[in-house]
C-alpha cells in the first residue's frame, strides 16, 4: 500500500524522536554567494516541541524498516508497527522546502537497516548528494553512520556531512549483548574511528562526532557512564555525548519493568557533570569515584564536589584566577567573566556582585569579598547541605495578614 | 528638565550637541511632548544637520569601533526608554573611553544589558521567523517584535538565502527588508497587499505541523518548559502554534454552546 506523504512524515519522525541529539552548533559560518544555506556557530533553535526540547533539525528516519532486533528499540524487527520509507529525492525536497521557510537548520538523518547495512548507507548517501550537489545546500546535515557498512561509503558520507554520529546506546559490552544482540561496542565505534582518522588526514577542521547513551535501562553506575564519556572525549573521538533517560517503548525479559516516568533528574545531573568535564576543567574522577558511584539528585555535582573539598574554600572573589572562579558552585563561565571584567576597575563587594546580577544563592557560602563573608552557615558539609536543600520560603501575604510590627491589618 | 527630540538617531545626536554646549542637565528625555507638570522645564530640540554631523564625527574619532556599534544597536531597541543612559554612556566615553568597559557603572551596565537583550531577541527570531512562499517564489515573513530587528535579520538571511528573493516585513513599524537579486535594503512600507501564496505552501505547512506534533515525546511532556522557551509573544506567526490555538478556541466554543 502506498502511504501519503503526511503519514510517512508522521511515522518516520515518530520513530526518530528518541534520538536526543538535535544540536546544530559548533560549525563554521560558511555561506557562499549564489547558494542556499549556511550553518551558524552557536546553533539555532527553530521551535520547541511540547516536551520542551529544541527543534533545530528535521529529525527523521529514511525508513523504519529494520532487520535488527534490539530489545530497547521501537523499530526492532519483531515489533508490529506501521512501516514507511522516504525516497531520497522526496526527503531532499522536503528538507529544502523546510529550510526555505526557516523551519529548520538542516537535516538529521538516521535510518533503520533496510536489506543490508551497505544498501542503507547508499540511500543516505544519495540524499546527501542531491542536497549538496543539486540544490547547492550548505546548511547543517547530521548523519547517523550505519555500523558495519563499507569504509568507502562512510568516507563519502563523512565528506558531505557536517557531523556524523553512531550511538553506543548502552554503556557496557555486557549490556549490549543482553539487549542488542546484533551490536557490539567495537562494531558501533568502528565507523566513528574511521571518520576520525579520515578527518585527521584532512587539513580542514575535523568533523564533529557524537553518540548517545541510554540511562536507566541497565545497571551501570553514573561513574561508569561518565568515565566512558570522558575517555571518548580524550581520544578526540567525540565532541559530545548525549544522555537519554530510558523511556520504555517495548517489553522484554531483559529490560526493566515499565515505569511511568523516565529518570529525567538523573539525566539532568549527568549532563551537568558532563559539562563540568568539557568546559570547567574537571576530571571525571574528581566528580565521582568507585566509593561514590552515583550523582546526588538533591544537589548539583559542582556543589557536591565543593563540599568534598572544603579545604579549598572560601575563595576570594577579588584575587582568584578564572580556573578557581568557575569552580565555585553557582558561578558559571559567564559569571566568572563578569567578575574578571568588573574587578579591573574596583574591589568587588557582595553588593557589587548582586548589581552585576550574579546569583549568590549557592555561591555566597563559598566566597569571600575582601574580608566580607556570610556568617550564618559554618563551612561544614552537614550545615551547608541543610542550608542548600532547605525548602524555599514562599510567603504569600493575604488579606488577613497582620503586620508583625504594628499589629495592624 | 525634560528634553524632547524627534526619536531619530540624527535627532539624538543634535540633542547630544545641545547638552554639551548649553550645559543642559535633563532628568528625562522623551520622543513626544510629555504631560509635564508646571515645575518641569521642557525643551524641544530640533534636528540640526550640522550639529548631528559634528557629533557623529566626534563619535567616530573618540569611540572604539565596538562602542560605536553598541550605540547603533541601542537605537534599535526603540521601545525601551534608553535615552538618558545612552547620553551618560556617550558623555562617559568622551571623558575616558576606557571607562566604557567598566560594568560597575550603572549606565554602562544598563546599556550593555540592553544590547544583550537585543541580541537575545535577534537570536530567537533568527530561529522563530517563518517564511511563506509566494506565487513568484519570493519568501515572505511577517514579524511583530519588541525591538526593530529588520536590519539584523536581513543581514542574517542574506547569507542563508543567497540565491532566493525574500522580504521581512515588520508590521507594526511599517518597515521591510527586501532582497531582490543582488539588491538588499530596508524600506518603509505604506500599504501592503499580500500576493497569493504558492500552490505548495499548504502542503509544507501541514507537513511541518505533522512533524512538530509527532516529534514530541509523550512521557516527557513539559508545556511549561515549552512556554518558557517559546514565550507566547513569539508565536504570533509560527504556524505550528497557530493551529493548536485555533483548535483550543474551537474546543472552548464547543464547550460553551453544546
């Protein structure tokens, strides 16, 4: 039966939505006179879906037919779901027309495995060729490499795409064996290693790569997950790791029982820790260890780190280096820059910091401003934790409130 | 003392000239004749080309490039009463241009933050602006924004749509950025009648709405977050939200009358 284009769009975007990655940032501005499309260094969100996620790219599968049978995946071969496929030309046409209306930054193309790995990769390559050569399209294209396809095909895709990725999905080989019998970690990383070697040979800026890890489907601790990510960053293999709170779409004897809420807070804390590793100069072993294998849900990882290392605090705002400033809980890269900029002109006080709109909610416990410091809470882990996790006092004055001072209504 | 000027950049430069040479100390600067009380002295400043040019030359000479850009940008924030802060910013720059970096100064801080707000709006609209294809292939977008963004957005889209013709129409300010072939400029629009849309427009709008709906994950639904990220003011011309709004109104009507 031939499906109409709306039904195809519905099926194929529905199947792709569990992929978290949708960023279009980190590429050079590259417009060419007389051509269509440009990437934007900071990335641009074109709208936000009802789950609050940024929509930047047209994220679809070329097809959701699949010969694999991975337990966690909605498109596994044994599932009885509606299937559809775009033709490469059809998809290229939609991409261009969406782009011209400023709906999207570009395309995020993934696919189920149809017929064979190589056949699938060829179809994806065809889409890229139509976009890049026929439409002269310079916008962003993210391609999911198909593990197990030929090196020649991967090489051609890497030359045309802005970013490529391959999802590891599960943080250890044991879990992969359990839930994705057709995949191994080696097989998943193979296309990424190939793409890295290719881009090292080239003189231009290396291509960005990313991967995704599912959190909460298998028993790995946060420590193991974070360790895996930072190893991947160190090997210059990846630019980004995405964490995806496990959302049950299938039932399977090896999967956790269906729960109604995905572990969103755990996912959030993992992202915070990931940021600390990538931008704040933290090592994964500073944040977590074998003894403390999981992130605290009540407080963010930087605050936890600070409470473990109270001998480094309080930090003097007026003399600390940038590296020290960004280690203060509640002060980010922007805040640190503001402080560095402002203190060139005068010594900063708590009041100055508030004027600069730097949040002191957490930071005040960990800083001094030229002999000025908060005196209510002593610098011990228990007292700090109590102060930081205390429920917010919200007092809504009502009509019958009696003034504490005069006793008047 | 209240100073009144005509609201243009040139008019403001004339005002700066007068402040310097007549030693005015205004406590307010407005674009329109204010309802002042009897005690306020109101001085209306007429645009004077010679004075404006003189101040402009001085700005070019004394101010670093970045600060000159900032002053231009502040003028795009036309719904914000920025005049007093901008005047102080300019006075400060003439005194000592290093002080323009000093964010401890409340005027500098206000100006820099206002510029940041402008950039934030500009960045949001570079994603949220929606074009429709007209019969002749021209892309047409309407915008209804707090600040005047047609210049910035025009430059942004010239890069992306380099082989397209397009118009960005600021409805409230009656301004439009138009790019046709090699030519690109901002013009004022007195009266505009929208030509018919291309035959394919409906199809792609519908495809987009389909995509928008099906890409959201039901178990992660979070409309509060969505509203925080795309506040309602931006949604006026975004088709993916318009459709659901109409639907909600219909539901409401149904609920009242049936």
